[in-house]
C-alpha cells in the first residue's frame, strides 16, 4: 500500500493528498469543494469531538443547536463581520423544485422565491446573538456558556481535503458575560483548552498568541490563536478564540440590568476548531509509510495479526490473540484482531502502517511455542520480542511512551525550525530555503505587515503570549519595536 | 412555573407548545420553520445520540459524513425518489453576496450564479450512492454499513417544535449488500434496534410493522416503521427502516462482481430517526406539572435541594448532600445539588418538576437530626422519608422502578386505547370520540386507503409484523381481507 504514496521529501503537497486518499480518510464529492469524510477519517473526528466535548463540559459549557440558515440582513448588522463573512457563501433563494414542463428533469420553481435570501451559516454569531437577545434580561441570566457542534459553509475557490473545504464540521462556542474582564478570562481559558488538547491529545506543540489587528476575526476586538508547525515548515492555525467586546450585543441590541440596576450591553466571546485539525494531525506526524497517529486519538490503538499456514495454527493463535485482546480491552485499549485469510501478513502490516495504528502485535507458531510475541511500534518502525505473559502491561506503557515520543519528536522538529532573525535578507533567505517559525521584530503597523506578506508570502502568525519585552528594529522598516512576533508561511 | 402550562385535558396541542417553551427545550428562530434547540432539549438529544450510536456500533455500523448539498440532477435519477423529495426544499442558487451599490446593506451577486443548483439535503440516498459507486467493485467490498449524524432540511409549511420543523437533526443509515436477503435482514434488524431503543430507553411501547405501498419512503420497496401512541390518542411514527432493493444502485449504476464472477446491482437499505423522538418523548409521558422523563434519558437523574434558613444550616446540609452526590455519581447516576439561595425550595420543586427530573431529594435541619431524607418521585408525584444511610441503594433501585413504571403506564394507556373495530359507523365514532389505535380489516387497495383517509383523516399506520391471519371484511368496502391493519389519526 505504502508504495503508492508520493515521497514526502519530493512533493509534500502530493504526499498529503495521496495519504488522505490511500488511508481512506476522505475524498472529494460530486459537489465542488465539499468532501466525503470516510469512516476512518470520521472515527478520528469522533475521538476529537469526544475529548473536546469533555473538556468543554468540564469548563462549564453546555451544547445547543441553532439554525443552519441566517437571514441575509443579519450580516449587515455588525459592520466588520459583514466584510469578513458575507462574501463567498452559499445563498438559498428558493424553496421549491418542480417538474420541468418539457419533461427534462426538475427545475427551480420561480414562484417559490424567498422574500429574504438565507445564507448557509459560515459562522453563527449573528443568529445566536439574535436568540440571546430574548434570553438575557438581568445579570442573573449570565453567563451563558454554550457550544454548538455543526457544519458550516464558506465557498472556497481553492480547496484541500480537511485543510480548506467549502463545507466543514466544527464546534463554535458562543458565550455571554456581564463584564469585559469575565469575557476576556473566558477567551483566554478556551485558547488554553485548545492548546492543552493540541499538545496532550494531538501531540502537536503549539504557540499561543494573539493575532494582529489585520488578522483578527471579523467583528472581534482580539483574536487568540494556537499556531502549529507542519513538517514542511509551514504554520497552521489550529484553533482560535475571540474576545468580541460588545460588538454583537450592540448589533443585536442585547442589554442587561447589572447588579446595581444599570443597563449595559453584554460582553461576548466565540471560539472554534474544525475538521482542519485532522489535516494538522496528518501533516504534523505522518511519514512515507503512511499515517502516524497519537494513541489517544487512534481509532484502533493495537492490531493483532496472526502468522499462520494451517487452520490448526490459526486456531491456536486465535485463542491466544483473543485472550490478549480481551485483556487489553479491559484496560480501555481499543484492539482489532485481523484474522482475515484473504490477505497476507505482509499486506496487513503495510496496511496498518498506512493507517497509523500505533502498536502491531504479530503471533506465529514459533511464538506460541516460545511464549513470545512480536511487538512493532508505528512511530519508530522498530520491533522487539516480548514475553507473552508481560504483554498487556508492556502495551499499556508502550502506548504512553508512543504518545510522548510523537509529541517530543514534533517539539524537537519545531525547535530545530524556529529561528530568531534580525536582517531582511536573512529573513527572506530563511523563508525561501528553510521555512519554519521565525521570531523577528515588527514596527506594529498594518502597512508593514501587508508589505511583508506581499514581498515574502509570510504572515504574522501571532504575537506570542509568552514573548518577552525586547527592544529591536523592524525587520523591514528598521523602525523601533518592543518585542518579537512570530512569522511564517502558513496554510 | 407549572401553573403557566395550559391544562393537558383542555388543549393538548397548546399544552405541548407551552411545555416545550417553559421547560426550556426549544424555541422558534428568526428563520421560518427552523428551531433553536436549547441546552436542556439538546442534552436529551445527546443522550439519545449516545445510546443509539452505541447500538449502531454494536450491530457493526460505522459513522461517516457526506455533503450537505446535493446537485439538483441527482434527484431525477430515481423516479420515485424525485416525486417524494424534490419538492419543498431549500435551493442554493448563488455563491456570493456583495455590497449593494446604493449602500443599503448586501445583495446577492448576480454574477455568482451556480451552473447547477444545489439542494440542501432532505435525505442523502442520492449523494451517498453516488459515492458508493466508487467504493464498490466486488462482493469483497460488501457489506457497507454506514451511518451519518446530520442536519436535513424539508421546507415544511406548517411546523411544530420537534415534531415538524424545516431543519431537523437526525441519523441516517445507508447500507449496501450483496444479496436481497441480507438487505432485508438489515432492514428488519434496524427496525428492531429502533423498537428496542423506544421501549427500553424512551419507555414508549411501539408497534412494529410495514407501511402500505402508499405510505412507503420514496424509492423503497418496503418501509418498516415503529408506531407509538401519544396521550391524546394520536399515533406518531417514531422511526423507519427501508428496504430499497436495487433502485438506487440502478439509478447510480453501482454494480459488483459476485463470488461467481457475475455482475449484479447492489442491494440497499436506509433507516433513520430524528429530533422528532424528543417530541414523542414529551407527548408520551408528560403531565400538567411538566415533563416526565425516563431516567435513562434524563440529563439530570437526581436533584438534591437543601431546606435551610441560616448559613450554618446550609453548611451542615451541604456536607451531607455532597457526600450523597458523590456516592450516587460513583454509581453512574447524574446528580445536581441546587444550593442557590436566590430561589425558594418551593420554586425549585416546581422547576424540577417542570423539567422532569425523575428523583428529587430534599434535606432539612430536621432530616439531619433524624438521619432521614425526603425522596420524591416525578412519575407518581409521591413522597416518602428514607433513612439517610440507605439512600444511595434506594435511589438506584428507584430509578429502575421509575423507568419501568413509565413504560408500564404508557403500555397500559395504549392497551386501553387499542380497539378492534368491524363496523364503519363504529370506526368513525371511535376516531371522533376516543382516538387511539384501531385494528380493522382493509381490502388491500390504495384506493380504499385513500378514501378512508379522506373520510376520517385516519391513515393505515402499518401492517403489524405480529398480526395474525384472520379472515374479515374491509371496514369501508366490505371486500375480503386476510388480516387486520393498524389505523389511527397521526402526527
């Protein structure tokens, strides 16, 4: 199987596309820019959902569901929001089809035109704040801490599976607060949750920071982001959390009576991650043999493969394999025993490598005799022989080790590809020849930021939260700067 | 709170609407016919999803995700399907908005017209079978057992929260098989799963049966249904499972090579339940005090309310309450301890009655002294005093008993409202004055079925799977009939 993958070093982009298809994660559909998420890809998304959902609930959030459609006029209410989102989107104009009079299939019924067009949600701030208006009268109704799991549509011209598709799945949190401080605290808490999830489940180290004015979410006063580095040296924005101030409350006239009896507009946040995370997961860890999945998000953590020639051999091996499977499952580990007889062990080995199953156990007749088992790690592609009696404990600690190793490897890669650059020629040279994260000084103006983007295709990924004060000169203009910001070319 | 509900016996329909709103389950949105599912309603849907998903996976299914949009022409491919679904639906015709040149908000950009209109999925057979075409070559690729959790849109003219909305949430299973027998077996298995879920989780007894030709899903050879009886004597179709034969395989040219090397079209099923189930849940069990939820689907199974006057009393009660909460949670029971001091115990009692929390525990200073606790059941509205030391075991068995009692009550109601009718005048009289399920003879023709519907507004809910052969005469025409079918007025 793996031989069908383009070499990662030769053509990273083609390697990615090949991998998504060959590992049965997703494919394009008949609808332009929309993907089919196949069962294996969706199983990873289910893991992501399940873990994030627990984290959201542990931080006091509840789920709800708001309409797919948003009246067109809602977008005009918030001045910045309309610029950002009321552009490339799917517009519903009619509500009926009818038989074509010439008998050639069906056509849109022109008499069924909507009075006001509906936009398929690209994000739900407007429809949600229009609902919150009726839910909030007093400070006693606050905070509202709601999350929604949903599909959204942004009509993208250039699409890539998982990374940028016209329809994608995501979650969007929308919270309402009595004070600015509380809303900012929520914004920061949720970027913290995302960073925690990225590092501890996806095994991807991230830089937490705030976006520049230019890169903010349309309608936000501040956008927090987590930025990850992919293996080709490009950055990927993996999650964002927005402090929306009172912008949406004002746009939808949502006021509340505070403790002192005074009327004020409600403070808002929103935050989201999407199926794009699966693209990040693939690009951060995988290799020329296929996917490398962190055990905590792998749909199947362990696969057991019997090596046999006769039915009799298979029977004895199966007995042992099923016992091990049951023992591992009792420890909460997901196991597949693949005793199909229409594929060779070699084919199966390659297939599970392609699919990124973290641990592979192989049992043959000789193992049975010796009381041993062969254990292969997907992350390092190494094998060892283990006593059968110690296998469950071994696998348990091995999964922990693999999770840690994948993270450490990604961290090491990021460290090796993070540079502090002070001269323009070096900045350009680094971008062209090395890629990676670049910490450089910037004079703080949108003009310079856009000029740099135009000249180098690199953007300011964020102003890192933990960046130290350091006097310096802007990489482009030489004007004074108080701290370094994070530059990179990005997905 | 409860006093705001319309009396169920006076105006059942208004009682239902009141209850959905007052219990904070859902509300209408700014978009015609689309609802907002509020956190409490959504929490029930999450329980439904979680249990059904486990059952689907236990029967070998996996989840995937297919596009929201379907090219218009796909609907024309299957002749019956187009009649059923390509009518009242949301049609996307454009993919861009722009600023109005007169400066008055935004308008649809006429230059961004789609070559082919896209329909927001009312159901996904067509887009899914168009994908399956590429996935299936040989019998080795079969069966495909996929489910999808998704939103769908059917442009309804008359809507009711949960029961009939333009957008709703559902799951749709779409399976592909090598033989007709296997597909029929799957169709029957899944209606069995639905019946199991309805009876054992929702506590609603259902009649399993097949629909008449007239009431079949558009494109199906057979539609299996589960039919439930609501408290106002009307039937509600709670889930359907369709044997689609080779119709969609032929429409999308999906052929496979069987074991003998012969080409044949693939056999299909589809099956679904939706947020409508929440409407059924409300209507089957609730009363004039509010919701009555079966413990297995209640977001909060037990609420503990402290009765106190002083801070000191609250402190001692909280200590005990938190211990009980922890003990119950350790048993997997969901508990809320409501120690808010801005509402009276009486207000809280009424509120949790309205919300249908199955068990309410109240602890006051006297209880602390006596080592007792007051236990109230939502289903019977009865109270008893229990020794504090025995409370966890008591609550555990009480939840089981409540689950059983709610089902038995619904079953008794159905039995009391199921009638065998043989004369037309009695048939009409029963429908007009009693409602309920009516088993009557029918001559088997669509013509008679439609005539009965026209005359009485009752429909054949199904031909029950367990109905016995019994010679009789059609209730309307007097023509011979071999078995009784199930009639009712329905939602």
